[in-house]
């Protein structure tokens, strides 16, 4: 298959030879980020940015004063920050669950000594359908990925790009969970490099709202949060440069001086059995009979569930079902990946009084 059709390249991107070491970048090998941003409009008030930076430096200094040095530092802990090659990674996905949804787009940016290096991006053809909620965020359609490469064909390139780097994510548990699962399913070793999460670092130094767009705007970075893999990896790299500058002003010199760096990625989250396999027969019988079901749907960001009484209408995808919500008498899309419990609806007055139109 034609490589140029399968992989979307960006300016200055390069496919590394799998047998050749990626070049070590220094400050002169790419235009420094500060210079790249010099002519861009400032999104935040300069005084507010300066005040936030002073507060962040004070927070970093306070952390340095109270932290306990590692009793067993490793080679990464003592590596100077200027010598580290960071691989900043962002993913777009078909949904929000690493055990059930698929990677839809990959973006990787190298960063070293305050300068951008190699950049790579590609759409990915997933096995699972794109959920409506995820499409509303990134606007990637099924048609856009119809001719994209499968993830397994891109993994060798991804592994070469992240070799001998510190992995950087904005919300590492999300993206890293998808990558580790993909490697496991392709019978490859999991990633074992140190991980730096810019969400955790932002919370430590800045406080307040720490979404990628919010952090960028608060730091005066004139780059929007686009919810696409490469632009968001670039924005995360810009954020990291600013946060590392704060840490260095407060006295950080090595990776061991950076709060919250994990020496090893967290444990792999394995793919769960598809919910349709577990509940498919039940839902299909309910579709045929117009049987109401009681569904406990997980509330995002909470341990609580919201109880719905619905009548299944038709399958939309592997885990998506069109249902009629009895409370609103409207057709809505139910994602079984977010369902904690499914049972026959109780024979109460509310259910019996509804006229079921399916």
C-alpha cells in the first residue's frame, strides 16, 4: 500500500529508519519555541500571566523545600532537563474507555532544550464505531478514517519515535491506557519509559482550571485547543516548555526535580468483552417485544449512576443502541460502555402509563 496515502505527514516530519537511532536535538536544530511565538497575538493579559508565573515559581520552590529526595535515584532521575528528549503524545479516540474504544488519531512531537523536533501524525482506522459524544469533540467522521491505516501498521513508527524519551501527555492515564492496550493486543512489550503528565504538573504549579486550553491561555500561549492530535500535542509541548522554565527558575535541574514524574507507566487496562456480547440477546428481545428496561448509566466524573427507563429500538453500532427514553418520550443514543447495570424495568405506574411508540 502507498505509504503517502496511509500516513499524513506534517512539515519537518520524517520517517525514522527502524534500525537507525533518532537524531539528538539541540537548541540550534530547530527554531526555539519562544522565537516561534514572538509574533503571535497574546491571549491573556500580560500582567495576569506574569502574576501567575510568579505564583507558580513560589509553588515550585515550596515543593522543593518540602520534598524528600529519592533514596534510590535511577539514571533518569539525575539526567539534566536540557538533555532530555521528550515525546509529547496526544490521541483522539472513538470513545472515552481505554478498555472498549479505539485510537482514532495519533500526534507526536519531539521536544528538547526548548525546541520542537520531529512531528508525526496519522488518522487511524478503528474497529469500533465513533461514538456521538466523541465526534462532537473532535469532529472526525467515519468517512475521514475509511482509508486510514490500521493501528498495528503504525505501531513500529510510534515505538521508534518514543524510544529513549520521556513520555509526555496532558492527562496521561487516558492516552497511555489506549497505547498500552494497543501494544498488548499486537503482542508487543508495553511502554516502560518515565511519564510526565502536564495535567498533574499544572495542578501542582498553577492550580485552578487545568484543561489543556485553559492552561495554555493562562500561560499566554496563543494556540487554541483544537481537539485534534497533532495541534494538541504541539500545544502540550508549549505548555511543558513554560512549566519547565518555571521549575528551572525555582531550582529544578534534573528530571528527579520535576513533581509527579512516574518512573514507569501505570498498569495496563485490558480491553473488556464487548457489552453487546453480554447483553445483546436481552436487548434484541426487548427491541422485538417493546419491553422497557431499567438502565443505570455512569455519570461522567462521578461514582454515581443515573437511572433511566428506556425501550430499545435498534442497534446503531457495536455498543450503541437507539432507545426511547420514557421520561422524555424521545429517541436517544445509549452507549453500553457507560452502563453499569441493565435489568427489566419495574412494573410501576410510570411505565404502564406510557404509550410505547417504537
